[in-house]
């Protein structure tokens, strides 16, 4: 998923307002989430591009950053990167990633 995330981050950086991008650590958070995803079976259960888009989506959500013109677009920004990814699948990946953090807290 690393090469996908790198590509998605670079593309999203060009879409975003420079000030919004630089004042929030979205990229660092997305990389951290991706690294943490290896503590569970995510990389074995989902395509790498789905994991990359989902960690980017979650990082944006965590910082309250919105992708410009997403509300006016015909489809969500994340489907530009992965057309076969659905919101329910993305939600499932988020839940599985949260489960990794829950397991870590229990140990």
C-alpha cells in the first residue's frame, strides 16, 4: 500500500489549498495509520489501494480536513483513486484498523 499512498498523497496535495495542507499533519497521520495497519491482518484481507485510500480518508477525518469541491463532485474524492472501493468496504477497513488499536491497548 505504500506506493499507492505516496501517489494519493501527492495528488491530493495538488488538489488542496496549500495553507490547509501545510497546517495539518494529514500526510504524517496517514503514514502512521498505514504502518499501524501491519499490526493486524488488513494487508492480507484487502487490496493495497483500498488500504491506502482508507488511511488517507481516516487521516483527513481525524483533522477535519475536507477535500475541495468534494460536495459538488459526481462521486467522492476517494473513488477517483480506487473506483471499485465502496463506502461500506472503507468503513469495514476503518473498523478493522480501530480494532488494531483496541487490541494494542488491551495488551
